[in-house]
């Protein structure tokens, strides 16, 4: 019996519906791996999770997120530390957003008729918690993500090998985790009744490619659902929505996009496209424009309002959290182009970071993907932009004519490598005397750490470059100690701060 004839039924083996992510050929399973019958590429199975990805240069944002998530796990795990003010702000934000995301999820799936025999694909499944909620309704769920630790943490027995050459079949209530790229979903055309993602698409550099892929693997008449996606008014600056958000500060690829980023690609492959918006509002510049035009935002945007494709364009003038849904049309959706062997930059298992050495190796790969022309060879920290990919910097300050930025517990800044220079120099500011000495390290490209112990307010530090450091320098300032100004100066500043940095240069 063919896969198509057995859907949407039970007992479908994962390898039957899976395809090679490089050429979309058929896959066969042998002990510990899957291999393509067309191009011959092999893909490992790690603790029951097939790693069906081709890691090429388009993976730059996903590699950055993998590194950032590894750092977050370390900071929030046993022995880790997140600055007090940032942790409290993050906890408050996540408490609010978790309730909102649950509400959006329930509203999106309340009338989809998901039940026993439904084949469902979860794109960006994280630790599989959402996938399990649908499995509890009787659905057979394939849960995909690119962050291996999340998949392994949430993996169920349905993802383990069931015998020689096979993966366990998808039964009702089963969740099978698969490492997969949303822009190259390694599945056959039209095999799922429902393909959805939850607060995922906005993290991707190309949402339209991911939406096209979600439509391709969904059967005609099936549903494509994007839930809990943030949208912004085109009148507002993107930064207005991101400043102070912990995940953005930690350099997850957080973005807030106009509604048409989702609806126009969805409309190309789906009919009955609709948008339901929650907590509509405008910020900063948008408020000023509407006030100048004497337009009441509340008069035109309602909580929980459901808009068809044509009327959804009004959301170009409002921020909101949104659910976007559509019904897959019958027209053929093309597959992505094949990936050549020359384009592969890493094996999928190299993104599973278990040791500091593996993390440094991935950092080195990430640096090769950065465009050196975007970076200067020196930085006046009171003047430069410390947005992505830089990380761990507080807002610029100026005291007695001296511009600088305080660091968080760890701060990273990227420079273009000046090959004529042998050292990285950092001008740093110590803590107030009442806070005691500032201690820590400066590390360049993961090597040659220079220890510091500062008691004088203004000091210069030197760190020798590694012998082979490529086109980009990653300068990391790791503070062993921090201070809270209000505790030592009584000035009301409750930020937890590392050393201040005035300038970084090479000589």
C-alpha cells in the first residue's frame, strides 16, 4: 500500500514520508542513519532523532541561534547566572506572553477538527510541548526543529528505532521528532493534513520560503496555520518592538515584521487566507502619525478581530499578535533547488553542542559566514551601534565627556581583522571604589584569554591575537564580578553591570 493511500491513516513509517533535504530523493534506513537513494548522502539518527538537514551558508542565522541558545541554557542552568534586572524583566515578559500564546494557540486550533488519524507537522517544535497537545487529541505528529537539545529533551519513544532498517511508525497520539530546516522540509509533497508553526516564522531570514514549504507538504484542502506571530505597523520602527526583550538581547533571531510578510506568500499557495489579531496597537512614531491625522486607532482595530486577505492590509498600520491561516490549493508547489555537495559547510551533528570545544568550533564557523565589510577594525563604544551580531552591551553613556558602554556579565563585539596588528586593545572602566575590584577575562576568537583585575577607574588592556584568526575577530569580555549602582551609590540605578568599555582597537 502506498504512503498516499495510507494517509490520513495510521502506521505510517517516518522514512516513508521523509525525503532527502538535499535533492528530495527517497530515503532508506540502516542502523543509526538514513541515506538517499538518489544522491547517496547520509544523515545520522541521534538517539532516535533523524538529522535531516543540509547545513549551507543560508544557515548563518540558525547557527547564530544555536550558539545563543547554548549560552542561554548555560546561563539559566545550574551554576549559571543572568543579571538580576534582566532576569526579572524576562520573567515578567515571558509570563505575559506565555498566557497570550496559549490563548492564540487555542483559538487557532479550536475549529480545525484535529483528531485520531490526522497527520500533523509542527515546524519549530522546540521541546515538543505543543506537538504533544495535538497528539493528546489523537493526531500523529511529526515535530521539527533545528535545535537538537530541545528535540532530544522532548523526544518520545516514537522517535526511536523500532527494528533493523526502520523507524517506528506514526500511530495516533504519537510524536516523532525530526531535525529539519523550515525552508527545506524533508518530506514528500502533500502528506500532512495540517502544517503549523507557533511563533517561529518571524525568526527566519526568509519567511516566504518557509511558508511555501509548509504549503508544499500539506495536502490540497489541508490547513496551513501560523500562530502567535508578532506583526508591526509600517509606521513604527522595528526596534520599538524589540528593545528590552531578553531573547533579542541574547541574539536569538527575533524580528517583528509587517503582516504582508506572511499573508502574501500564504495567498500564493492557499485560499481562504485570514488573519485574527490580538492586542492591536501602535508605538512611538505610529502614535505620532495617527495623532497628527486625528485618527483613533481603537476605532479601527478590535481585539480578536478576524480579517480576510483583502481586509488584513489594514494591519499594516497596527502592531499585534496574530494567527494567519489558509487552506492549501490544488496547484503544484515547487520544491527547493537541490543543494550541491560544494555548498555544505557542516555536518548536522556538529550543531549538537555538548562541550566548550564544540561550541568554539561552531563559533569559528559562524565567523566565516560574516561579511567583513560590515565591520570596522576599531570601535568607540559610546558611538557605535551594538545591535546584532554584537551582544551583551548596555545603552551608551557619557560621563564628563567620556563616551562608553557598560557590559553585561558577558559582552561580545566583532571587528574586521587588521592583519598588520598583533594585539587587541581595550580601554576599560572599573567599578566605583565602593563596589570593589572588577575582575574577568578578555578572549579573542576563543583563545589567548587575558585576565584583568581593575582597581583604577580608567585602564588599558592588551590581548594578543591568535596566530590564525581569519577575517573576523570575536572579542569577548567575560566578567567574573558585577555590581548594582543603587546598592553602592544609592542612585536608583538597579542594573547589574560589568566593566565599562570606552574603546576597542588593534595595534
